[in-house]
């Protein structure tokens, strides 16, 4: 029978990292740390444009990728914004 309740039973909780992904990232980080001198010399031997492309490609493994966000506005309306000013220093009379 299908679960139509909307409740989640079993599996990872929301926001929990995938264990395999975390392990792979840790091993990749160790690989880079152990070969940083070789990596630097390889980068130094590249042309500036190739060096930049390589650094950007490597950055994808380190920095999270941001999703594109689409914003829609309706500029056809020509209403002016309305502002309401409240004077808080004047005491209200009872």
C-alpha cells in the first residue's frame, strides 16, 4: 500500500549528508592536500587562460554550485507606492 499521508518513514532525514558523498569529498581533499606542490607547479606551467579555466573547474569540487533564480516583475502597472507615516512621539488620548 502506498504512503499517501505525506509523512516520511525511514531513510535519511532532511538535510542529512549522503555518507558516500562525504567520504568521497574527504578522500578528494586528502588527494589534493598530498599533491599541492605538484598541482601548483602544473598550474604554473599553464598559460594564464588555461590556468584560470583549470582553477574554475577545480572550484566546482570545492564551492557549492548556486542555482539560477528567475525573477518576474509586472512593470505594466503605473501605481505609485503609498507611504503611511506614524508619529510615535504623540501620546494617544484616552
